[in-house]
């Protein structure tokens, strides 16, 4: 419903910057996602403590063509030593 209602401006949705990506309907990366969510919960939302879990999740998505293969620097992991990046694989 993109029409104005009672004088309010309408909302026009825009595509995400990176584009759309397939959802994990098969649950291929569910284990990695759950591990990340547990880590976030344990650390009270502090995602810095869970970066290794997030990397494993991204790696799983890239391996299973659920997202395009990206360089770790573009995903925000350029500051990690290469040994930590290899652990994610």
C-alpha cells in the first residue's frame, strides 16, 4: 500500500545495498547461526565477542551459495590475522 493516508507521506521501499540473498530454507547453516545467537545472548549483545561465530556463519553461507563470495575485508574482518580467517573455513 504505497498511497498517502490522511496526509502522511507514503513509504517507498528500497533494495538493500548488497542486494537480496537466498534464505536458508533448508537449514544448512542453522548450527552456525544458533551458535552465534547463543554467543550474543551470553555476551549481552556484545557482538565483538562473537566475531568468530559470525565468520563461521558467513563462511557457511558462502560455501553453500547462500551469499556471494566476498573478501573478508569487505565483510569487516580485515583487522583479523590470516590464521583466524583460516579457522573460519
